[in-house]
């Protein structure tokens, strides 16, 4: 594993996976709070992932 190419590839793959997991978490969070606190329309209007946090 001393090959720098593999290290770069690993890093890129890890970062992409972590980005995807953060996106999935945001979407789940969003739908949960949208259903229970009726913030889904507000969040949709604002168009950002963290609109559900602005309580």
C-alpha cells in the first residue's frame, strides 16, 4: 500500500462515501422533522439542507 496512487484513490473514495452518508442523513432528518413539525414546506421554500434546523 505504499503506492501513492492507491492512497489518493482511497482518500477520494472515503470522502465521496462520507459526503453521500451526510446527504442521506440530511434527507432522513428532513423528512422526519417535516412530518412531525410541518417544516417540510418551509425547508422546501428555503431550498437548503439545514432549513429544518432553524426552529
